[in-house]
C-alpha cells in the first residue's frame, strides 16, 4: 500500500481511507500471557465502512484482540497493520489520529468534568489544522451521546451507564478513521444500547471502520456487517451475520443449546438460548 499524505502548514497527515479499504489488519497474530497463548494465529481485517463485531464466550480473547489491534498489547509473533503499515512504524501521536479506542473501564484519577473528559478526545489534534474543529467536535459528540444535560458534572459522580456514554463521546470527538469499542453496551439500558449501536452503524455508513466487542448476539446480528466468532484464542468463523450465526456453531462455541430464528417482518436473526420449558 502506498501511503498518501495531505500537506498543511503545521503537519502531515495520511489521507482518510475510502469505503472498502482495510484500516486494520492482524496477520498471524499471537499474543502471550504468562507464556500461554491468549491469541493464536489470528487473521482479521477491519474495513472502512463496516461494523465488525467480535463475539465469543468469556475468555475467548475478544478484549485481548481489540487491545492488540489498538497497539496496547505487543504481539509475540505476527503483526498488526494500521492503514497498511506495521504499528511500530507509527508514532503515538500519529496512531491516535488514525484510531480511537474505548476501553471497558473508564477510570480517571482527578475530578474532571464531563466536558473536560470529552475534550480529551481532541488532544491528538492539538497544534494541527484540525484543532480549530475542537469546539464543534465536542459539542456534536455530547449531543449524539445524550450527555448535554450534565456537561459540568464531575465524571466520578456519574452512574456506570452515564460514564460509558461520556467515554463514547470522547471517542467520537477524537474523529478518527477507525474506532474500537470494547463492550460499549455493557452498562447501558435497552434504549442506550440501541443508541450506541446505531451510532456505530452511522459512523460506518460515513466511511469509518468500526470494530466492537459484544456479548449480546442479538445486537451483533442486528448491527454488524461482519462478525468474528472467537473461541479459545482463535477465530472459529468470520463473515456476514447470516453466514456465521448458526445454531450449530453457537451451541458448540458457547457450550449451551441455542436456537437461531428469523424475525417474521425484518428477517433479522433472533438468537435464543434454549431453557428448560422452552417452546423452541
């Protein structure tokens, strides 16, 4: 891949990827913890214009894979490429202008206000031409995440769900070609779960590459363009939801009987665990 640049008076920035371009790629990626492989030979692509969901049981390696893709965990063998170049070829500031990461935990050591936390997402653009967009980007992100009503409150005083929405606003304000979300719906009520996934889908529709770790297979089926099912540190299957979310595969991976149905009106998949007394 030839690296393209836009030139300005203050910095040099690679051109934004086009829909269909691979923004992140794992090549034979193996990650160790205590000398034990947590990921083993993973091959994966994140594509601009698509939502990629990482699903699988606890301990399958979903969050580890996201952290490795983000450059927060080193590869033992193989490598991760960002916009066609190994992560080692990017400086920290360059990388933060190409991808934004939402971790599972949202810990802050000081009494920052909500507005200040969202503003942190603009830090990579300080002293660049795009720094002039800070106010607009922050205001837009807060509106999208429905947090305008408590911008001056201390982040530490918020509920878990409110903190999750503020953290997502920070990621959106960063305004990068790739966003990486680790269980963004875990602490949210039904309405805000749907809102977050709608936001992810809208970002993808605008040309952003989105990779999201999910436990809710229903949300993955409804919003993901592609799904990677992880099991034991490997990718058990990868493809469109209707290709990979089968009763046989999910029953095997989750070690629990699963029924996959279709909604009679939308045709979307409904993922149901079989329970004692189930009519299915």
